[in-house]
């Protein structure tokens, strides 16, 4: 009994002391918690006080999250990534016509907000009883807000996209435009419609070879010349002669692709790729190159240009008559039609046709545009045709074809098709390099010398942009009208290449029916009207394109210069 | 006061006169606050996930209502029933945790969940209170009969639990459970030498976790040297609290929260800081501190070892979880997936805590008009 009692007592004792320990440690735990809670409180206040207005502003700025908008159609960008065509979200208004109860009031309100709509038209649509009838596509946000404010549940919006060309008229003919549903119906927009709409690739922009800065310089200079000479239109091209990439393609008059539907029809013609022209003397380059390359003529050979040449009923005469025998570079530099006709006669019509065909002059250019012009040339290519074609009459080609041909003449003889899509230097830059050696590198060198001499001391002197070693050829053609040629309606052009000692870029300018003005002493030929435009374009764009002005190596042209008599 | 007559001998009547009403009040305040805060923090996350803006808020409302019912319901239970339920529940939870390892879905490289309909159950959350009660039951044997190697058995159980949880892997829960277990051991009279060695073992095992669990290593690396990796969440949390200043930007005005991925769960304290200010954060801290300190000090008058150990363990679990979560938000602890009790979104965690706090209330029920004679341990204003 006592044993049990004593055991209980002991147990009680252990229990008691254990409980004391537990309580002491409980207090310690409580104190520990208190300390940690205090620490947290201190830190909370510290953080709360560390806010400064500036810091908050900075953090807000960092927080801006830009949602990447996804659109149904790819952007189009220039070679430097500048956006040329993009999309904006817009709303389009439609109505559920059998839910409109107060038709005339609603229609009046709508017409007030959307002045382009007519009351009768809106009422007719609202009375149509259809579940879905378009009222107006692509509203502005303000219009949408005002229509919402009408509060008619039958008026509904559909999320839509509108194609936007931020540069407006610039490069309009290249880009083309889209219809109201965003389908490309002209230009690149039409040519690449399928791939631009490809849902898998809408994040990838279509990168063009165009450089919008060069495009602007060319458009600016060309339109100044068109208005100064009261020309009916103009065309211009800047091309990389080694890759075929077009850095600029201008056609005037132009249009705003953002509003293409309301622009006059004639503004939408692409005069640089679709329209074909008899381009005149710039064509002399090709016949001379063919004859030189075949070894039929030499640079030192001279031809009789004493008096106009009669071929059947036709008389070939010179614009700048020298009335003497002319050596080959003189024929070229003074643009002698008589001399040229004699060279063509030596070359032969068949060989000439074959040569021009190999240069791609007899087929539409393979450009990434739907609007590419078909060249016009005589079906019966006989002696007389051959003679006129040698100086660019009787054959019509587009400016882009001529530019491709001239690029081939100066780049060492390789035919590189013109393109509007940027080439990747690493992958497909050299793709076309060997696609066709048309003339030998040696012949190409001779052509370069003659082009440069033409600018230094011949008809192209007004294109001589100091320091940039410009070579080029004038072209002045009378426009055919009703079976004969009109002496007063000219197609005046100039094709220039720079720098001539290592050709990089070609600049082509064409003016349609320019008028002579005081500054040109009444002259309206290519050397007076188009050549200065080429000069200005080169002066403006060469720094952008990384071509440095330098002192010319005179020895390059000494041999040719010695062939000139005066 | 006049709801129940003092002579009312019904279950509810007896409950009303014996329950710790201060504790109950604080818990209800916390639950209501949590509901309010869920409305501000969760819409941003819900919208980012493409859900209805109030998706989380609505579900949270259901969880909180269930929690309230659980707290009150469990607090009505007799202590004996609670003990028995926990003793039976522990093996069931072990089984469920083993199930998560075998059939449970894997999120973010961990398998901690069981899919039941549209809800996911995290058994380890429920393991915490149940394990604490079982530990208390084992250790209370030491107070009566030293012949039973209670501490050793408890240690073995602890090892088993650690093994289970580390397999999920869930280092954070393991750490929390081990911490509370150690505190319970201390209360049960574990000698100081052992406590200190246990602390050393804890540090060693943290180092081992650092060694063997890559996600733990990367979190700790990022905490020690922010430049070593992505500290996006922590940076954003601090930025949010700083942006809020003392008084906050106003409810729903938070902008930093928009870029906090776990704004509604682990980082809700930062959202509170941004929208309601550091002072609101202080109030919330005070609420947690109030619950923990009131609970612990209240136990000083407890005579029964089991009740003391169990209630103290549950309160400490609650407090430690709150402190760890807030510490992570304040960037003074490395990031760890720990919810803020009754405030963070999450069904399992909330119901488990409701269960725990309900048990605390049940364990501390007593006649309020008989005070202990241990005046040495009564603090003014505590009881």
C-alpha cells in the first residue's frame, strides 16, 4: 500500500517538474515568436518607407507590358526593317436588320456620324430584314464610340483589320494595295497575297530590297523634275548592279495606297515596270557591246557619220551631228545614230536579236510584281528594224528591263534578274551570279570606259556628280503617234552607274514628255532633263549607300580619251 | 453573452462557456480578412490564366466558409475523440501520401497532390496537424511513465514522415514539420544538449538538401546571391511592398501584382503591402502574432501534458507557417512554397489549418471561472 503510494508520489513529482520545464520552454517559444514577429514588422515598415515617388514611377515604367498584336497579314518592311505596310485593328459596323425598330431615326443618326453614307442607302439596308448587313467598314475609334452612344442593340461591330501604309504615296506602285477585305489586288500585295496571308508566318515580315530613304530621295528629285518640266509622268529606278536588288522604284504620278480606290486610274500605272517605252540611245550600249564582244568591231574602228543615212524611204540622222568619221567611243559619247546604224549593219539583224533576247529584252521581266510590261518589238526583224533598234527606236521595253540590261553591261557581263525582295548575303546573294555571262569581263570594262567618258565629255555631262565617278548614257526618243514620230513629245531618260571604276549602283530616270525650260535653254532631251536628276539622286544617296567620293584614276580612261578627235 | 444561459447544458451551451472566445474571435477576423484580400489579389492571376476574374475569389469563398464550419465543428469535439481520430488518421494519411507518389499527377516536378473531381487534395497539408497531435500523445506518455521510450518512437515516426515528404519532394513541409516536432520535443523535456545537437542536425540536413535537391540549391543560391539566377518573384514582391508605401495604392489599384505569378497564393502579403500599405501589413502581422501569443500564453495554465503539447504544436505550426511566408515576401528568407494561413488561396492548406485551429480550440476548452494556482506564470492581460 505504501509502496504504491510512494510510487504515485514520485510520479507526481516527475510530472510536476516536467510540466515546469514545459511551461518555461513555452514562454521561451512565445518570446522567440514575439522577436521574429517584431523583426517582420520592422522589415515591413522599412520597405513601406523606402518608397520614393521617383522609384515608383520607374517601377511603373518597367511594368508596361506590351501585348504583341497578332494580325492576319504579314507586315512588309524595307531592307532596313522600316515598316512599309502593316495592320491596325479597326471595327466594322453591321446591323441585324430585323431587329431595328426605329429605322428612320437610326438611319439619320448613322448618316450624321458617317457622312459618307447616304440616308436612302442606310434605310434600304436597315429595311432589308437580313440578319447581317454591312453598314460601314473600318470605323475610326471616335465613330465607333458615337455609334455605341446611339445605344441601338441591332447595330453591331465586328473586329476588323485595316491595312496601313505609313509612308503613303512613297513606293505605292511597288507595294500595291488591298481591297476592303484585306486581299492584295495590286503590286507586291497581290503577287505575294498567299504568303502574306499565311497564318503560320504572319509574324515574319516580307523584307523588300527597297531602301525607303533612297526611295524618298529618288521620288523627291523625280517629282521636282516632273513639275519643273511639266512632264506627264516619270519613272525612276535605283538598282544594285551586283545583286539585282532594286533599292528604289518610283512611278509618277503616284497614289496613296491607303485610299487607292479613290485615286485616278492613270496614277496607278507603274511606269517603271508595267509601261514599256522606246527608250532611245541608251540602247546603243547593247548593240556596241554585242559587236565588241563578238570581235566584229574594235574600239579604234571608225564609221562614216558624215551625212544622214538613207535606208529605203527612211532617213537616219544625228541629233548632235559631227559630220565626219567617228570612232566607236565617239559614236557612243556623241550618240551618233548614223554610226550606230552602221555598226548594227555590221553586226547583223539576227545576231542583234539573239543578243537582246539573251539579255531578256524580248520577254517580260521576271519581277515580283503582277504588273510587268510585255516588250514590243517588230515581228519581222530586218535590216531597217535592226538599224533603228540599235539606237532604241522600234523596240519598247520597261525601265526595269533596260536597267537590268545596263547592269549586265557594267557588272562584268553577268545577267542578274532584278528583284524587289531583299537577298540574304549569306544564302542567296550569289544565286544568280553565274546565271548568264552575256558579255566578257573585258567587253564590260570597255563599256564602262565609254559610259564614263560619255559623262566626262559627251552628252551625259550634266549627270557628273563630283567625286562619284558617274558613267551613263542619255536616251531621247520621240514618241510614236499615229504611225510617225512626234518631234515635240519626247521620252527623255538617263541611265547612270556609279562609281564607274567599281560599279555598285545604277540610277535610271525617265521623264515622259518633258518641256524645255529656260534653265535648259529650251532643250528637253535626256541629257538636259533626266541627267541632272540622276546627278542629284547620286549626290543624295551615295552617302546613304556607303559610296565614298574620291579622286579619279585618270589612267583608266586614257586609252579611250585618246580615241577622241576633239 | 446572452445567447446561452449559464445553466444551458447542451453541447452548444457548454461549448460557448468553455471555448477560448478571444482565440475564436481572432480566427474569425483572420478568415474574414482573408476573404476580403482574396478578392483583390486573385483577379489579376485569374485573368492572366484566362479564367473568370472571380474564379479564385469564388472558390476561396467556398473554402473559407468550409473552414469556418470546420473550426467551429472541430472545436465542439471532445479531446478524446480528437486524439483517437488523429491516431487513426495518421496511417490513412501515410497511405494517401504514398498514393500521391504513385498515382498522383506531377506539377512543377513534384507529386504532392491527389485529383478528386475538380479539386486537388494535398494530403501532406492534413498530415501536419494530425502528426502534431499524435506526437503530443506519444510525448505525453513521458510525463507519466518513463518506461516507454516515447521520444525514440516519436523520433522514428518523424524520420518516416521526413522520408515520405522528401520523396514527393517537399523540403519546405519537411522542414516545418521537423521544426514543430523539435519544439514539441523541447516542451517534453528534451535535454539542452540534445536540442543543440538537433539544431546542428537541422543545419546539416539543410546543407544536404542543398546538395541533393536542385530546386532547393537554386533557391538558396538566389537568396544568397541574387545575381546568380532569376529572383523575379522575390524582386517583384519587394517592389510591390515598396510601391505601396505606408498607406498603399488602394484596393485593386496594385500594378506590380499584375506581374507576380503567385500573387494569390505565396505572395499575397506583397499584394496587401502594395494595395493597403505597410501599415495594413503590420495589422495583419499583429493579428497573427496575437493568435500565436494568446494561444501559447493561454497554455501556461494547462495542467494536462497532452493538451499542452498538442495545442502548442498546432499553434507553433500556424505561427511558423505565417512567419516563413511573410519572411519570403519580405525577402529575408529564401523562397519556399508556404501559404499564409487563411489568407493565401488554396483549399487543402486552408482546411488543414482550420482543422488544426479547431483542434486548438477544442484542446483549450475549460471552465473559464476556475483559474490555475500557478500565479507565477500568469501574465497580466494574457488570460
